[in-house]
């Protein structure tokens, strides 16, 4: 399977990549779903919503501070780095569901163009005022129990997309247009259950373009047609990239 996937990747000029929490798992950041999908005692669907933030802003902040601590203590892994090296060899668009900033960090460190990454669910490293929109780095506000905006006194919130919120227009446009522009899709470490992110899999199927899925859990592959690589992102991505483009 790896050789088949690598041969396909070797033969294209441009590829679309969908990344999920599994890509950052080996950096020490827990995934949401699947066998290891335990986020403390909360389900993301319960805390990552605008309604939860209105009802219990302190609890929502505590959850994000806990996540931020994990993110700040972590480093990109070999899966992130392999993807950055691939970006130096092929025209890539990465639709990144992760809010941890680790893929961006790997691209910077490997000298790849960060412009290839569209982090469609926002960034946990930034916060903004839910009232007036003024933003700042998360670290400047996250030490407070319930941080308030220095301009208008409104509640500060993490700059991530919550369940029930609409993605940025650039993300929606990319999700809509990129499947047509790219020759194949690599889906890495995602349960492909959250929409509209997961829509690129059926879109590529409908266009008759190949999909490579990489997941460590055989039961977590999507229902869509794909070449399935079972294994961890940090070990399989470097193998795939080395075999396909020799870096
Ligand atoms: P999930 O937690 O739903 O899925 C992670 C997937 O990664 C699972 O299928 C795991 O089997 C797989 N996995 C775990 N460790 C892996 C490893 N080392 N290598 C490869 N695969 C591994 O995470 P996402 O699909 O990213 O939304 O979740 C999508 C969205 O749901 C997230 O972006 C977040 C969440 O609620 C927002 O923040 C808006």
C-alpha cells in the first residue's frame, strides 16, 4: 500500500492535504475521537461552542488554558516535518484542522512556505474579544481566570472555530475550490467526521481523483474510497515522502 501511495504521489505536481489531530498525537497532544480520544472529562462538542462560552465562560477558559499548556510544551514531530519537506517538492495546499500551530512551526523550521497552510479551525495561540474583535496572542491573556478585553471590557475568547460557527471565507473558498485544482488528496490523522472539513474526501471521490488516507486505527478510516495506510503519522509520513520525492 505504501509503495502504491508513493508511486501516485511521485506522479503528481500538486496535492491537497487534509490534516487532523492524529498528526499532532505524537507531539503529545491528545486527539478528540478514536481509542485514545480522551479530552480530560469533556467532550469537545460540549465545551467548544458559543453557547457553552456564554453559560460557563470560566470552565471554557480553563479547558483552553489546559490545552494551551500542552501546545506550548510540545514540538512538531516527524510527520509535520515530512509534510513540510513534501511542500518543497510539490505544490501543496494543506487544509489543517489543528489549532496547535505545530504544522506552521515545522514549515518555518524546514524553510517551507507557510502560505500553503490554511488552518481552517483557527489558532489556540491567539485570542480576540467576543464583543469588539480586538485580538492578541493567547499567552497575554490566558493567565487570567476570565480575561476581559482591554479596549471594551468584553470577554476575550480563543481564536478558534467553535461548533455551530462558520469558517472564515478563505477556508470555505479553499474547501470548495481546492479539490478541483489538485490531483490527489492525502488525509492524515483525521476521523473525517467534522464538516465542512471532511467534505474534501467525497469531493475528490466524485472528481475521480485518488485519495490516500493515513490513520493509526483501522476502524477510523472514512467511508470514502481511498488507499489506506495504517500506522502512525510520525512514522508513515517520512516513509511516504522519502519513497515518493526522495527527501
Ligand atoms: P479526531 O480526534 O476526530 O480524529 C483523530 C484521528 O487520528 C482518529 O481517527 C485517530 O484514529 C487518528 N490517530 C490518532 N493517533 C494517530 C497517529 N499517531 N497517527 C495517525 N493517526 C492517528 O480529530 P480530527 O479529525 O482532527 O474541531 O477532528 C476534527 C475536528 O473535531 C477538530 O479540528 C476539532 C474537533 O472538534 C474544532 O476545533 C472546530
